[in-house]
C-alpha cells in the first residue's frame, strides 16, 4: 500500500463529514480562549492601531518604524507583542491538544473522548506548549533570514506536535522524528502546508476588509476560521502519520 495525497484528502474529507460539528466546537473553543486572553492581558490593544495610523506609513520597514518610537512606546510595543504571542500559543496548544486527543479516540476506538482528555495530564499539554513555542521561534528566525528557510522549517516540524501527543515522546524526539519522516515524504507534506498557509492568508485578507463588524467579533471570526483551516491540516497530518507508522511496522 502506498500513501498518496489523494488517499489522505479522501480520508480527511470523510472524517470532516462525520465529525464536522465537534471540530467546529473545538475550533470555536480555542478561538474563544485566545480572544479572552487578549482581552484580559492586552488592555491597551489599540496602541498598535494608533502607531500604525499615525506613523507607519512614513517608514519603509517595520525596523525603521520601531526605531522612531520613544523608549516607552518600544516597551509597550514589546509587551503587546509578547502577550499576543502568548495568547496565540495558548490557543494553538488547546486546538492541537484537544483535536489530537479527539482523533486518537476515534482512530484507536477508545471508550470516551472526555475520559481520554482527563487521562492526558497537564505535563503533556505543557510539553506541547513548549514545543509550539520552539517551532514558532525557529520558523520566525527562518523567515527573518529568507522566506524559504522559514517555509522549510514549517514543513519539517509540522508532524512534531502530533508525534508528541500521540506517542507522548520528548520535545527533542518529536522534532527529530518529524524531520526524518517529513524528509522522506516531502512531496506529500509540502502541498498541504502550502495550501494551509495560502488559505490562512486569503481569510486574513478577506476579513480585514470588513468594516461593519466590531473588532472583538471580527477577531473571533478570524481566529475561528483559521482554526478550522488548521484543524483540517491536523486531520490530514494525523492520518498520514498513522498510515506511515503502520506501514513501517508492517515492513
């Protein structure tokens, strides 16, 4: 048996048709957590809007813009960026963690999703949070150098959260295993990652032009839609990992 993109897409669509409501609820739940953390910790979220509207158009790059700010404004901007990163990481951890456990429950025919969720302790979710943080930093560093290294890191590390949640491995083992498997199946993983990134970009462009919805609702809508897109990718990658693991064991 060979693993093909067509096979993975077909299985992903089948799973979505049956479990679309649960996937939507998980995506909405993780989005709500992200928005809630934003509202709690980022009390002055309009600071970036003020900076961009008043000064950003005068500069050629973001670095020039930051240099022109006062030390106080730079500190506020740094704090805002850290809190936005934190809320995004929490939301991603909740989405990937809960969705992976849900898919495992269906795939391995376990008793109950809620029971499996209780079995997975806080330490596993903490490891997942740290892994996503490391992946984010690595990808951002790659994007700062050139777009291609960032894309390569995104592809190579894409399976690591699924490996960590499925096998309860360490962070380093998950990264190494993901890199090895992805390099061997590069043509299967790459189209899915590129389509995922393009879909998120299209959603961002479309929703950013909507002016009739309040900022909070728009943020919730944007986060939910991007989480649904990410959920589809997670299902695709999980199915691929299960098939590749079963094939390697049979050989």
